[in-house]
DNA sequence: AACTAGCGAACGAACGATCGTTCGTTCGCT
DNA sequence: AGCGAACGAACGATCGTTCGTTCGCTAGTT
C-alpha cells in the first residue's frame, strides 16, 4: 500500500461526489475509497468543501479551455458549433467524474465559491450563444432565440454525464457524430 | 396556525428535495418549512425515505400518464413526437419540484424502490424510442439510431427542471414551441 | 349551554449513529 | 534524525427517529 498524494484525494472526491453526491459522501467514505481513515485525509486537504471547490473548478477549467480555443479560431459559425459540440463530448467522456461533479454538485458550493463558478458557467454558455447568434446572422441557422437555442444544445451535451458509460453501445466518436447531426439540423 | 396534512408534508418534501437535494435536506429543515418541529412530521409519515419514494412516484406517474395517452392515439409518428414534447414541457412547468425530484433524486432511493422507478423510466423512454423509430420507418425522420435520438430529445426536455423559472423571459408555451421546432428539425 | 371524553397533531427531550474536524501519537521512508 | 503520511481516539454538532406528554378541536351527553 503506497502512500497517497493530494492528487489522489481530489480524484477520488470527484469520483464519489459524482456517484453519490456531495452530501451523500462522507469523509470516511472518501477515506475508504483510498484505503485510509477519514481523518487521514486532512494531511492532504483543509476541508470537505475545499475538495468540492477544487473538483468543480477543474471541471470548469476544462470547458473554459475548449470555449477559448474555439472562440479564437476564425472558422464560420456553423463549424464553430460543431467544434464546440465535439469538444464538449470529448471533455465529458474523457473526464466523466469531474464533469459530472461540476455540472451537478456546483450548487452545493459555499456562497462565495459558487458565484465564481456561476460566472464561468455563464461565460461558457455565452460562447455558445454568440456563436449561434453569428450563425443566425450569417444565414447558416434559421431565425430563432439564441439564448434558448444555446440552452437546448447544452442540454443535449450535459446530459451525457448522466448516461455515458465507456463500455456502452456507442463510443465517444459515434456519440459526437450523432450530436453534431442532431444539433446542426435542430438549429437548421 | 392551522394544522398540517400529510399532503402538505409531501409537497414541502418535493420542494426541498428539489432545491437542496435529498441528502441536503434534514427532517428538521422540512419541519421548519412547515412551521413544525422535525419530530412532528412523524405524525404524518413513516420515514424520510418514504417521503422520497412518494414524491418520486408521483413524478413518475405524471410522465407515465402522458406517455400512455400519446401512445394510445393514432396520429402519425411526427405528431406523436410533438405531442410528447409539448406534454413533457407541460408536466415539468406545471409540477417543477416533483419533476425535479423525480429526475434528479431518484438515484438516492433505497434499492427496492429504485428498481421500480427505473422500470417506469425505461418504459417512458421506450415510448419515445418507439415513436421515433416509427417516424424513421415512415420516412418522416432520417435514418438514425432511435435509442440515441430518444436520449437526445429527452435531454433537451429534462434539462428544463434545471433552468425553467415561471417568471423567466419565455413562458411555457413559447418554450414548448421552440423545443418542438428544435427537436423536429434535429430528427429531420 | 356547559361539560367532557376522545383523538389526531404537535411538542420537546432524548436515543444512538454519524457527521466534519482536531490533535497527539506512531509509522515508514530518506 | 527528520518529516510527511496515517492512525485512532475524541470533540461538538447534527442526523433520523422514538416516545411520553400536551394541545386543540369535535362529538356526544347532560
């Protein structure tokens, strides 16, 4: 039994918070997951809330990096939407627990940490909204409410955290292809 | 201060479980919500888990009633999909807390109650899948995987529990219209 | 009209269990 | 010898729940 790093603790927290929820996971549960006592975790972290903050922030950063990279490109809007969809599917399927915790448990953050995360989430959604609005302006997409459209697109993508299993019938690429087709046609 | 009925307790439970999560809500929280002590709730219910079971089952029943009514009609598949979408939006916007608890907290049910709910959920999803498959067979929708398509449609619909606010910019009918358009075009 | 018996609702103290966390001690490596 | 990691007992708080008691209304009797 080798010794545990802070990184191990954060990853296990992501796993358990995603599977059982923040309030459904005790520090002793988390210790069990690592073969430690709950109290031993405090050699690595300051508090349970800090663990949630760290997992959620890492999740947010993954999506933010995607949005920044796509926004910086000079592709036409419909290609940007496709890139956002494929990138989003990739982030979730490659970091399922972190993504799930970010999307489902962020509401349990303490008030100060939560507002910072809400800003990031809003900024990410704004990227979708602006790219879709550009697509409407260019005529690639039909006339519609960009706010509503971006929410619907993100709904399809975020639900992946709820049903994706690496061993499932479709692999990540097939899922991404289907979602690109569905979303692009949905926006027309 | 009038006396409280069992119904009041179940409704308050739906409200708090949706807002704070099952594990984030204590019986004393629930008592506060009703102006009672936590212990007083046991005049009306047997346990906290029973409350979750009841709220979740009510939510499931709402969706099941919709699926049964649509499946029994003899409209063409594309009309059935539109009816399912409109009905689903109506169920959620008219019963937001119950729907949210059903969709987000069912995983915390005790093992026996959970399997019963999973059956209902699978049956509901099967309705979507079959209607979509019929639409593909009739040529109304393009060739595609009906299982994946139904998950994507339900993703758009279920996310409503996360962002719908009765005081929001769009009312329920406008949201339903936008979702019907998005989904029908997404399926082609 | 006054009184009272009955009963569900609510109280409030208390239960054992578990929560997040602290802290002095011990382990195991370098 | 030094030091981070882990232990394990213990803390006060809170958890779900129990239980004997009290409240407040209603129905029935006088």
